[in-house]
C-alpha cells in the first residue's frame, strides 16, 4: 500500500512540475518546444490578406544557465507553420535593463542582451525553403495581446535575471 501511494505521489509531482512539450512542423523540419506558451497573437492587416498568427514560447534552463525562445508564425486560415524561429542565450547575458515594453498595439517586450558583444543564437526555418537560416541577434521582440500579459512575462523572468531587485 505504501509503495502504491508513493508511486502515485511521485507520478503526480512529475506531471505537475514538468514543462509541456509541443511538437510541430515547418516545411520538412520537425521540432519540439519544451517551454511555456507566453503569447498567442493574431495580427490582422486590413485589406492586405497577409494576416498572421504568432505564438511565442520560452524556457529558462537554470541547471545549464540558458534561456530559450521559440516563435511560430502561421498565415491566417492555415494550420501549417510558415516560419519557425528558435533562439537561445546564456542567462548571465541578461541584466535588469534587458527587458522593456512599449504600449503599442500590439504590446511588445524587447529582450536586449546586456552587451552588444553578446548574442541570441538563432535558427530560422521557413516552410518554403529547404534548410535553416542561422543568425545572431542582440535583441528580440515578443508581441503580446495586452499590457497585463507582457508585464506577467517580465515578472516571471525577474527571478532568473542576475542582479534584478
């Protein structure tokens, strides 16, 4: 009886504490997102026919000292991913000034690394291209539906930012 109860408790704890894994596909590339969905935004461009949906995810890997971001872009009315972007950097390259937001519509949070010599290592996949495109970026913009969601993301990040008070 004790063994069964212990197994049940351990299984419950593992399920509750684990990150959600999401599997997707962009063109011929299959990927797994092991992070938290922070933004699901539909952008409507009147009269253009170029409406898009953007989903943004993140994960903080405190054990190894990394932060990961994943961004999926889908054309409106389509289930297939048109563009998939994966970015990572070391947590030590962030500081208290790394996160800022604007009040545009949609609200954006800028994630800027602490030095211009530090980069997000970026891989971009397009559904129409055969292979990935590799880039380095010093900053990243994440779009949110509203200011409350953007502020919640910044609050979630504060414990992981070196020197944040």
